[in-house]
C-alpha cells in the first residue's frame, strides 16, 4: 500500500468510530450487534485503536516527506550493513 492509502485508512477508522458513537448517542444502532454493551465496547475499541494508530504513526503523505523517508530508510539500511 502507498502512504496516502495508509494515511486515509488511519483517518477513516477514528472518523467511523466517531460517527458510530454519535449515532449510538442519538438512539440508532449502526452496527449489527445484539447487545448495546457489545456495540459500545466495539465502538470504543475501534476509536481508541484508531486514535492511537493515528497519533503514533508518522504519516508521510506529501511527495517530499515520502522522499525523505526513503532517504532515511536507505541511510539506516546502509548503516546496518556497514556494522557487520
């Protein structure tokens, strides 16, 4: 996957969790689960995992950032190979 696709997925997950939580607060049941507790837990888990992933991971979206990340990866690879 390219960086833009991964960044979009990381954005879509917390947005979906937020939308789902909003619908639950309004009395709708967007996910097909039998119990409200299970639904609330899944929504919360998706939100927490999505937000942690979005916060933790460096999203190199622009071409310049992608170029610099490749350069950094090349330098790290070169350093690992030369230590042997």
